[in-house]
């Protein structure tokens, strides 16, 4: 734990994430307005005492929308990465444990998925399914499991030959319990790092999708769509671009710092 | 050592490039755009398009970018003047026979194609044959197929005879671009290179088309309607509207369609922009509406539809979404035209009346304030395509309907899925969409009960025998005042039945650089672009081409 | 594998509702359904998916990528000359060079800057230099691209007229000398290339840093130091050479990415590249183009992997010597 606190990367990342998490959780309590409250007499007002971050094109309070948007960004991140990690663990374990033709088959599949540029895949699928927050999360999840699979597989390869695994096998434990009890727990490091970094990436992808009109749909607020709504008046309504842009930047930065910091800490090579 | 050395090389190159960049920077001077200038020819006009034209043969191309460019290159027999009356284009006069089934067009004398060859009625006949040929891949043939017989008694006369008198006929002849027979007679119109290298007869001809980047047109000195003042029209392909706006404010483009917020809020706040860019407002060519799926309960109940009409505050929608830059309507036509029924007015905002009607229809509020009937809440989904204004409109409507206890959800869908998965299959509740209208009042295709097949345009499922009769009559009646009466009655039925809720007819908003002179302001009914051949750029205001970015 | 990808992509595409006849014009009351039906028959869109796939495979086998549905018969891959000598350029032929140019420039910049930053970071590990470089590259990764693009476009193009805002060429480009044309192109590319490289910087810099850290702690470095070799020589010649090896694999793996333009960057900067082409063809259900791009993409993946393996084997003297023996 003290090692953790000593690593400034991980520490600053964690602090940022905790702040955003807390803000997202207390959004319903501290938001001064209903994020969907339309007030056509207050369209595009700059930040003021009444509206800390100004109002948007329909007079809705941007600060409240940002708070609720935090919920969306985090939700998208967690669920998408959750799906990707789950798939990755399953496929990676199977490939790493059984090797042979199962491994070849799974890796072939990984290669195929990797050769189609990710964003294109997401784009194509979202254009077909109608965009909704669940579809977006599922699609991001379904297109980012390849990295985790490879990591888990690599860990399993190296761990497979350890004595305690061979011992477990000779004692007749079934494959499933070996995977769950011995191999997975020791492969957690890369999985954790990759998940944290994956959340950062998912948040960025959502904002990119919003730019193309395929992100989270109206009237739900997400940082990506607040940013996109304001892009045509960037010289005039700077508050519509500044706050969500900064929010995305800081959140993604936080997750990256935490992820890299964790990698530093958990990687035995960096003890110097 | 090696890597550091290479890196400092990179730095050196970077720094020298920056120097080169700044060395070629223009000095900015203060120019007065408000002086009086004589109209002179020369100069260029740069505008921006979001999409690239696919094919300059308008009858085959389906996209607006193609028809916009083709409209500068080709002529039709007729066109609309600034007050939206029929005016000569290639034809100097036209006469309708007594039995109202034959139209004779008399072409102007001495018409030439851009390559110098004469333009005669043979070209018109050729074009008509082309568009009605079943092998031509055009979606627009149906109007022209109604012509039973077409002939050219002499090189300056073109005669068409219809099976039955067809009132929209003249309108159809304003949009058929006449094509050169001498160039196309042996070509396969569907695959010909002419689509990328056309020869027309109108003000401009194609100079250069750099795929994906810009299309340049230059003045056609053989133009049938006279040579335009501005020598070059350059259309830059800039897909993103925020980039377009940045280019406009940096003086790199001259013309752009802007949105209400830019018109009403951004420009007034920037004195520097107002000095060099002028704003124009004109009546748009369509209207936006909320359409009900008339085959799905509860929308088959007229009381529910009327109630929802009373429950939506149209003025709020116009103020909120368009910042006031639009008009409420009560007839399905462009404001200011004779087809609007002057005795009709939009449903006012009366939530109490809405609730009363809904109660009649069996909906009562429960303890949570939600309207219920037979234990089921009044709940539906509004779908619309990816259009910012429609999205915002749906959001405003959602809020108002929530206030009287209706639960509304919104879904924004990409166009191809929207049309195929929801509209064509009839799998929707309510849509927010718009119609972009032709200037002829005929709306048979949209409202006649026979047009409800898959892929046809009465997708709401509207059926009213009286309306059917009126629409059939209106198509045959060539007398304008009689037609007016027919369509006024049609509008009345439509308003009462309320298959759609008229939301607004938005204004067309443009920003044009002040170097472009000759624009009519306030805009006439046909809009500011109708006389773009009269626009000019005075010499002192022209941009210096080579150093322009 | 090519078959696998093409099969999967083909079926996914056809799962989508709609086809090329569903364009905006399809909602024009003047347009008839019969014409759309005829178009569908012409493009074989009314046949069962399996048959459409079979027809496509047959053509691809002869290297005929077909013509685009949406842009009226423009060839998908390479230009076509008709009997009068008119050349219609292929869609991919026009967009690919542009995307390649941007990506190659980007890769050069990413790798050179990353190697520099990563090395610096490793050598000054845990100092403020290291931390600030790490922070800088992380911020580069975390910034939403289109946000930064619009901000920079405004700052460099509108407020101060240093750089052009969008597009690839200025007006009157043809009138410039070749040298000035080149400079003009570079000016237009500064923003798009910088923005698309920004996110790659983080990954590669960190990779180099960690790689260098690994190597710098190995025995042979300590030996070299004890032998009295200059520190800079140790770092830049011995250590760097070894750290750069895995980068070759990365270069190989980035090859498939070379043809993928960022649709967002291309939209904003009005650059007609592969990203925009793919996005537009997806929205317009232009199947020949979509399949063409995916096929080329998978082909390049295979080549990329192969080159990466060869490159690695060649660069690593251990493998080279082994082969020679």
C-alpha cells in the first residue's frame, strides 16, 4: 500500500478518478437543475452565478448535464470494459490452458478481429443497430477484448509450467478449478492494468461516436454530446466546448495514470 | 549520438518550415465593404458543400450536391422568376391547347450549347425520350411518362400531349435539364463519362473537378441567358459544418448556409464578423412536422391526434429550436404562396383542451399524473433521423407532452436504417420529419389513399375519400383560381383530420461575404440565390488567388 | 483467413437494413419505387446473400473490385479508361495515397519523437524530466481529437492566420512552383498529422522508456560501464539498438493501420481519405467499396505481419547469424 502511495503516477490517477466517481454518484444531490429542464428564455447563456457552466442550445444547465454526463461516461467505461474483459478472460484462458487447436482457432479469430480497424467495426455495427447507450457499450466491449485475450493467454503459457500447477494436475483437479484457483489469480496484473486503460479508451470512443452522431442519444447528456452540440459555435459558446473537453481529458488522463502507475508497481522489473 | 543528431535535423527542418510559413503571411488591411460599386465582371465566388456530387446528370443523380452543381450548368424549358411565377428559360413562350392536354413550347432563337453547336427542339425531344426510357436509371421518370406523345414540328417548337390534363405539367418542365443530343446520342447514359465532364447551356461550364476536394465552374460565354458577372464558381467540399464556419470567418469561403444560433447569437456578438459578412433570411422550401402512424392505436383516434396538437406549443418550438427564425403553418405549403388557405390557423396551445379530448378518448390521469386507458399508459416513441433541429424539436415536444401526462421517448436513427427498418415496414409510432416541397401544389403522392404501398410516400397510412377526390381533381384542373379553391379545401380537411402536426416552416439562413454584391435584400419569394448570375465582386474587394489559403 | 474476413464482413453488412437505394433522394415524392427496384435488380441486391457473396468472390478472384453503387459506377479500386480515352479514377486509387501520406508522415514523427522522449525518460528515470514527459504524452493521448482540432484550427487559422484551416491545397495551387506546392501541402498537413499522431506518442514513448529501462539494468550494460565507456555511447548505441528491436514488430503491426484514416480527422479537415470513404460507404450501404476496403485491409495485415517477422529476424543479429549458419 505504501508503495502505491509513493508512486505519484498511480496516486494522482487514483485521486482524479475518485473525485469524478464521487461527483457522478452525488449528481442527483448536487445538480442545481434537472439536466433535461428546457428553458427557451435562457438559450446559450455564458457561465454565471445562476448557471455555473452556462446553458446549452435549449437553455439546459450545462453544469447539471456535466454531472449526469459523468455517470454516463463512467457507466459506458465500466460496462464496455467489463464485457471485453469477461470475453478476454474466457477466450484467453481456453487458449492458454488447452493450447493446440483450440489455441490456433481462437488466435485466428483474434487476428481476424484485429485486422479490421476497431473504430470501423464499431461504426459499422452502430450504424446498423440503432444507437442506444446499451448498444454502444456492448459494441465497444465486443470490439476490444482482443488485447485481454492475448495477455491472459501469455500469462497462462508462462504459468502453466509452474510446479504448483503440475502438482494440481497430478492430484487430479479438474481443469476448471485449476484455471480458477491457480492460473487466473496470478494473471490478474495485466488484466487489471488493461481494464483500467480500457476504460480510458472507452470514454474517448464514446466522445468520438457522439461527434459522428452515433453516440449516446438525446435527451440524455454525455460529455461527448455536449461537446458535439457546441462545436459549431466554438468561438462564441466556448463553455460548451471547454468544460466537456477538459472533463474528458482529465478523466482519461486519470485512468491512464492509474493504469500505468499500477503497471509500474506490479511489475517486478521496476524495483530499483 | 546518432539518434540525437537525426533529431536535431528534424528540429531544424521544423523551424525552417515555420519560418517559410510566416514569411508568406499576408498583411491584413482594413477594407471598407460598404461603399458603392459598379457591377463589373470578373472575380470568383467560393462556397462550401458538405457532400461531393456523384453525377452531373441530374436525372440520374439522386443527391443534392449533384443537382446544385448541375443547376448551374444546364437549363430546363422553364424556370421560376423571383416571385415564383413561371418564366422563360430555354422556351420563350408556351401555349396550352383548349382541351388542356397539349402544351406547345416555343424555344428562343439562336440557342447554343457551350461547345457552340445549336440547341434545338431535337435536344428537348431527345432528353424526354431519355428520361422515359425504361433502361435509364432514373427515379424521376413518372411525371414524364404521362406524356402520351411528344413531337418537334420544327427546330424551335416542342409539343407534348398528355393522356389527361395534368396540372403539375409546367412544374415538371422546370426541373428537366435538357441534354445535348449530338454528344449523348451514342452514349450509354448510365455509364457515360459525360456525367463527369458535361456540356451544358447555362451560365457556367465545368472547369475542373478535383475529386473529393472541389468543383470549379467557369463562365460560359455562349450561355443562353447571358454571361454571368462572376467568372468562377468554386465549390469546396468541406464535410463538417464547424470547419465551414471557421473557413467563412477566415475569409476562405464566401457563402454558407448557417443555422439559427449562428444567425441570431454568434454574428450579433462579433462586430468584426459583421463588418465583412452579411446575413440573409428567406422563406424555406419545406416544413417540419410530427407524423402519426395512423394504423397504430391510439393514433387512429382523431381525438388523440387533435389533443396532442393542442398540447404542443408550436411557438415554443420555433423560439427554442429556431430562435424565432421560422413560421407556424396550417397548410402543407410554403408560406406566402397562393396555395396556403388564408382562413386556417394553427391549433393553439391549449393543454386543458388537450386533456378534455383525451378524456373523451378514454384517457384519465392516474395518481402519478400519467394518462392511462384500460390500465395502459399513453406512451410512445418519437423517431427521427440524424438532424440536429429535428432532434431538438423532439426534445421540446417530449417536455410539453410530459407535462400533460404523456410518456415520450426519443430515438435518433441513421437515415438508411430509418427508412428501411422503420418507415417502410410501418414499424413506428410517431416521426418528426420534414417535406421539401416542389412549387406545384399537387400532393397526390403523399396523401392519396392509393399511395400506401411499400416504398410509397403515404407511409402514415392516411385515407380520406374527400381528400382523394380533391387530389385527383387538382391534378387535372389547369385553371389557377379553381385549383386554388381545391387545394384550400384540401388543406382544411388535412388540418381537421390532423394526421400530422405542423411544427414549423423554417427560414433559409445564409451568410455571404460582403465582397459579393448584387444580392437582393430583403429576399424575394424565390430566395437570394435565384439571381446568382447577377452577383458580382468589385475589383478592389477580390481575393488574391495565389496567396489565399 | 482472407476468406474468413470477407465472409464475416459481407454478412455483417447485409444484416443492416437498407441498401444503396435508400439515399436521401429516396424520400423525394417525385421519385418512384419502381426505379429503385430496378436499381436493386441491377446490382443484384434482390438475390439471396449467399449468391451475392458468390458473385463478389468470383469477381475478386479476377482482381475485379467492381464499381461503386453510390457514386455512379466509379471503379472501386483502379481507374478505368473508356473508348474515348476518358479516365475515371478509382475511389481507392484516389483516397489511399492521401491517407498513406498522412499516416506515413505520422509514423515518422511518432517514432522519432517517441524514441527521443522515451530514451530521455529512461535515462532520467523518476526525475521531473521523466515525470513531465510522461504527463505530456498522457495528456496527448487523453485529449479528444476533434476538440483539439477545432481549437487549433481556430487559433492557427482564424485568430492568427498562420496555417490553412481545411483541405489539402490552397486556391491557385496550380500556379505555384513545385517547391511552393510542396510547402503549401505541408502547411495543410501540419494540423491533421499532428493531431492524429498525438495519441500514438503516448504508447510508443512509454514502450521505449520501459524497454530502455529493462536494458539499462542488464548485465552487459553494467559491464560496459565498468569498462569505462562513455555514458552517451552506452545509451545511444548499445542500449538503444536493443530497445529499438521490438519497435520493428510494432511497425509491422501498424501496417494494416496505415490505410485506415481517421474519419473524424478527415471530416474536420476536409481531407478525402480512406476513413471518410469507408464511413460514407457504410452509411450509403455501398457494398463493393466496403468489401474492397476490408479486403485490402486484411491483405495488408497479412503482409504487415510477415514484414514484421522478417524485419525482426534481420535486425536481431542473433537470428541473422543463426540463419547464416
